[in-house]
């Protein structure tokens, strides 16, 4: 009864639009006062402080700050020019260059909305000037921006690691092939669309002639330090030199060094606004993360996770059956809930049950993050839709309609990732 009351109070809070952090607090306190089965206020405070007092959690705000500095430093344009040099002359090449930029920029920012904003602010006007439809261009960026939470380093993977104890490094490795697969299918549709509907080859050739006129060596030198960032961050993690938290710190200092002294695209006076922007982005999530620890411990004390585990194990006999049901659940959750809170609520509750049925924890984490990534571009509350809607000055729902073919390509990739665990586990030793 106590475990049911925890969920009932929490879900009722969410249903009446109570902030997620407050709903967690109510879910931990109400069972105690109702039947002395939950956590008293002093324990709630202790659990909350222990949740916030964590070294791994520092990786989240640091990756956010590094992404903000890189975005304002004009890194996305340098990456785009580099990729456009190679693929710009093929049919659909420039939209593919946008997707490649999102793919690579995700390895810098770790955030879907940050990737969407940084790449979209540059690519949408660029594509429109070359004759591509504005809503289609915005839809391409809205869906491709979701790669920012799959390609490592990924903030959602860090949150999943914090919530479940699964190795952050293994999760980063697990996201590489799925991210590449999704990017390839998105590019495949972009090429198909451009071949079928045609492009303004005259304007495109003029732009490509201008870009190639710079010469490869000059272009590579201009893009080199932008390309080097994820190599330094991920290489340090996988070589064992640094932890993910230390790598996040390195990413901030590297972003500062490159933007201030090499590209000189920002000034020292800009740093305070960058810090303010990062704090605003992380503040609400930090509140939820801290109380999620208390909420999770109350679920354990009331044996709520055990109840869910027993229900799943007794009603599903294969890993594929439960994963199929959960994919639908995650896709729906992604439509109405932000990625961070969804992960820290769902992951610790469901992981023990699916592990009993033989699902690898890294594979499960990749599936969860991919599903929620689709939600970033899915109505009614997909955050990436609102980001590109503002950038393109279009209604989010009208952008969503033009994004649907890209969403279908993403879902096809999701099904392959879900039912072929190799994509998530091949790089894990």
C-alpha cells in the first residue's frame, strides 16, 4: 500500500502540473504522514543533500557550460564548412553537412537543445538562402539536433549513470554506433528528398566554389581546433587518463582557450553571461536531481521497485516483449516530459526488472535515451521544435509536419538499435 501511495501522489502531482521536483517531495513525505511508511522530513533533507553532494554530478553543469562557450564561439560554422567541403557537391550534400555538423557538435555540447540552437541558428538561414524550404530545413535541424544527446559525451547518459550506477564510459561507448546509424538514415532521407524534389544547383555550385576557393589546408587549419575537442575529451576518458567529470572540466577550459585566444570569437566580458546562461539551464535540473535521490531511496524503502520488478517478471517472459512495451512508453513519455527528469525517474525503477529478463544495462540506457531524443522533436512539448520554431520564425506544429519523414527515419534506426543489441554493446569490452 505504501509503495502504491508513493506513485499515486507523484503521478497526481504531475497530472495537475505540479513541478516534477515538488511532486517528488510530496511522494516522499505524504506516505510517511499517511501511514508512517515513507521518509520523515529530516531523512528527506539528508537524502537530498547526499544526492547533490556527488562528484559525478558535476559533469552535467560543466558539459553545459562548455557547450555554451563553444556555441557562442562560432564552432558550429567551422564544423559545417569542413563537412560541406567534402559532401556539398553531391545531391543533398549541404543538408547532409548540416546533419554531420549536428552529429559532431553533439560530441562537444552533449545536449540536444544546445546542438539544435547552435547548428540551427547558422544552418537554417544558410539552407533557405540556397533555395531549400524553410519549414523543411527547420524540421531537418529539429530532428538532427537529437543526435546531441546520443553521441558522446552525452548529458542524458551521465544522468542515467548517476541514477543507475552503470559506467558512464560504457554508456558513452554504447552511444557511438547508434548515433552514427541514426545520422546515416537521416542523411539517406535528405538525399532522397533532394533528388526527388530537386535543388537550386546554380546557387549551390556558386556557394561551393566560394568555399572550395579557400583551399583544403586553410579550411582544415580553421576547423582543426573545433574538430580536436571531442577527440581530447573522449580520448582522455577511454584512455583512462581522466574520469568523465574531469573530462567535462577539460572541455570547459579547452572551449575557453580556443574561443578566447585562438579563434578570438568571444571576449572576457562575455564569460559572466555564459555562466548565467549555464546556471539557468542547470538550476532546475539540479533541483530535480537532488530530490530524485530522496525519491529513489523512498521507493526502495517502500519496496516499490520490487513490486514493479515482480509485476514485469511475472507478466513478460522474454526481453523482447518487455522492451517493445517500454519503447512505446518511452516514446510517449518523451512527448510530454523533459529528457533529464524522465531518465532519473524511469531508469532506477525499470532497470532491475529488465536486467532480470536479460537486457544489458547499457543497451537499455541507449534505448531509453534514443526514445527520449525522438521526443525532443515530437509534439506537443518537443523542446527542439520550439527552438527551431523561434529560429525559423515558424509555428512549431508546422515545423513538426515537415519533420515527420525525418522522424520516420529516426524510428527505423531506433527499431534496429532496439532489436540488435550489437549496436550498443559492440565497443564495450
